[in-house]
């Protein structure tokens, strides 16, 4: 091996370094590009009588500056960040909807019970009765509005699921195609990586990972197999597997992911198998927050309607008839859809049951100081009474006995302590005398009676919701608070995830990113190497010319 060949090998190595450096510089702004470097080593020396003499250098390969461990960390961080960002965007909509001081449920509830209180002050007023019906319709419409907006969010999620599935399939196809190209390219030069193709594939995997979290397995032939969820195959070698957006078997209105079968058709995949990425964020928001909020709203609608109806049925209409249901549902309600079905069933103002169907009176012959309240109906089992009920006081036993329309007792007497007779709660106060009588009968002249309207108004603070543990306002406030707390929690976690992505990206770019200052220094270094090796070749040429001259 002569000096000329050695110089030429150095010249080629310097040129390869210049080409690689130039390639790095030109792709400094290319998304997903990984910095490359040439690997140079000495050629095999040859033995002479004076020992082993060098034969120059060679470029063995060009490698990407790639750390598999850091890249996996970055993929995991990006998938989590994308999931939380998507979750945050979705739950912010829900939070704004429920907490809106004008469009939320609270103002409609307050307006309705304000109308009921006005009714209790003017039980014979047609205007007050119509106002109660109208306020009830407005409240039902607010339930429907909130539920409808949630259904719009749900429909938007369905659309996004369909779009994401289409994108996933496109990425799977693209990754499989690049796998095939890499297999072909790398088979031409064993051990030589197709760096730019690998960058393109990694970029596709990164973009796919933002949609749904992926895991990868490197194959010996250069291809990468891609898996999603709990090991669901998406790409194996150069073969892509297709997903489909399909209706959930348990709820056809809910789009979920399905695997396209080889023989045709699809099979739904449980949502619990998927996490991470924008799709994971959508599915998590729907199952963890949207479903719970819509169910809570529907349950609140049922609790409210059932509680109000129960009290309204205990009242009496303007025509003296028992009160019917004030609210109803279009169809058989369930907690997830009840808010959209609630309706006001009363159209005639005369059917508003503001009065109580019972009336009490004290006998004019009573000699004690005791007084009886108007009575409070608990149930209609004995109503209307066939005949008035007489409550007679026995001082010997300090008790009342009921006779007439209902026979019951004795009821031990404690002033102000209520007792129930025929489904009516009666409270007597003061000091009765032996033989004093109070009567309980049907309310034949109840046009000006507001006792049931008062009971209806008291439902505003009654524990009708959450299994009888909270008022309607408190239950709704709890729903708003739960969604708001979850929204803030996701927001904080999303910010932390974004910070982790930034930190991991900085670490990854420190290894794989193009540093223009470093590349500029490399240009100068390779330029000097090129010039030096050119000088070696020049000197070798002169020596060769001198040797030729000796022979002339």
C-alpha cells in the first residue's frame, strides 16, 4: 500500500465526514431527524521487514446518534402528555357548562321554587299557577339543555374516535411500508442502517404515539413491530393490522375501537385496554367524567321529579281532586338519559295541587287551651275519609283516641309532638281538658288553602337527592364541585406532564439533535483533513514523478 493510496483513503474519509456534516446541517430543521456521524477506523496494516506498516483509514458505517432508552422515555412522556391535554380540553367544556351562573341548573331551580313560593302566597291566582307551570317547564328545559350539550360532547367524541382510528390505520400502513423499504435497503449492505428511513419511521411512530400509546419491538431484519393497548398488534414486520370504529355492544350510541378480522367483520376491544395519547384521553374523559356527570344529572332529575311528584300527589287541586304527577318522563327513564326526558305533565292551571285534602277543627265545646294545626298528609291510604275523624282527649291516660272515619290510638300526648292518624300527621299544642275533641276531615272548601304549596316549597331544602342525604341544590353543587376539582387536577397533572416532555426532549435532543456550532467546527476539521490528505496525495504524486524521471 503506497502513500498515494493512504492519502486517498484519508481523502475519502474526510469527504464522507464533510458529506455527513453537510447532511446534518441541511436537516437541522427537519422534524424527527437524528444527527448522524461517520465511524472511521484504521485499515489492516501489512507486515514488512521493519514491522507492520499502516495502510490508511476506512469508513465502516454511518450511525444515528440514537439512545433507545431515552427515546422510549420520550414516547411514554408524550403519550401521557397528549392524553392529559385532550382530557383537559374536554373536561373544561363540561366544567364551563355545569358551572355557568346563567346556563347552569342552579338558577332554574331557584326560579322554580320562587314560583312555588309565590303560589303559596296566592293559591287561587291563575297567574301564580301558570307561573309555576311555566317555571317547571323552564326547569325541565334546563335539564334537557344540559343533557343535550353533554350529548353533543359525546357525539364530538364519537367523531374524534372515528377520525383517530382512520389516522391510526394510515400510520400503521405507512410504518409497514417503511419497514419493507428498510428491509430491502439494509439487506443490500449487511449491518449498514438505512438512517434516513429509520428517522422517517420513528417520526411516524412518534406521531402515532400522540394519538394512542404504542410499544415497539425491534426485529433482526431492521423492521419494527408496533403494538397498542395491552399488546394488540398494529404492525408486525411489513404487515399492518387495521382497526375500526364500532358501536359499543352495551351502548350503540357510543363509538369504540374494534379489530378488523382477517375474514371480514370486526370485534370490539374493551376500552380499558387502551390508555395514553389523544384517543386514550377521549376514552378516559368519557368513561371517568362525562358518564359520571351525565348519570349524576339524570339521577338528580329523577330525584327531583319523584320527590316533587310525591308531595304534589298528596295535595288537592282547585276542583277538589287529588293532585297528580307534576313532572313526567318521555319513556322509561334511566340515570344516564333521564335529564333529556323530564317533562311537565300538567297543562291546566286548575290541576296544580296547592291545597291540602284534609282540614282540622276544634270543637266549640272544648274547655282546654289546646289547639290543633291543619294537619300534614303523609299518604293517601285512608283518604278521602268516609266520615270525619274525632280525636278525643282522655286526661286519665293523657292520650288521644281516634274514632269515626279512622279508629286508632291511644296516642300519648306531648304538647307539640305530632302523631299520625290515617296517614295524616297532626300536631296539638297547649293544654287540653278531659273530653276535648278535635276533628279531622276532608277539605271541602280548599280553594284558598296553600298548605300543600308550602310543603312543595319546602322541598327546595329537603334531602331528596343522593339517597336522601342532600338537597337538590347541594347535590348539584356537589356535581359542579366534583367536575371542577377533576378539571383542576387534570390541569395540574397536564402541566407536569408537559414539563416532563420538555425535559426529556431536551435530553433526547442533546444526544440526537443537530448542534450547528458543533457541526460548524466539524466542517472546519474535515476541511483541514481534506486539505492535509490532498497534500499527501500531492506529495505522493511528486515522488512518483521523480521516480519516473530517474528511469529516463
